[in-house]
C-alpha cells in the first residue's frame, strides 16, 4: 500500500471511530436528564435557567432551583429535585 492509500485508510478508520463514539455519547446523554435544585455550590453542569450566570461550576448556593446537574433518568424526583427550572420541592 502506498502512502496515499495508507492516509485514506487512516482517515476512514478515524471517521468510523468518531461516528461510533458519537453514538455512544448520544446514548449516554439520553440516559440522563437535567435535574434542577440538586446542584451544590460550584457543582452545576451549565448555565442557570434565570440567567444569573452562564457557565458550569458558577452557582453560589446549594440547591438553587435554577441550577441543574445531569442525573440518571428517573432519579431526579428521588433526589428532591425537579426536571423543570425554578420549581422548589
């Protein structure tokens, strides 16, 4: 196999590997849900629902009903959280 064919084969192998790992990540995300009101200070996964901050790990208080973490699907209610922003239990 010459260099050109080896390069093409390597690129195709990489694309296949990326597509397979992307599917696994999609499955993993599908098995999780956003749970509001359970994130501890500095441990939220992304921006708040009310716009008080725009990034992960920026919540200042524990269990803010506008901040969320990804949790296993079906466990949010058991943790005392809500799948809807701003709702307190």
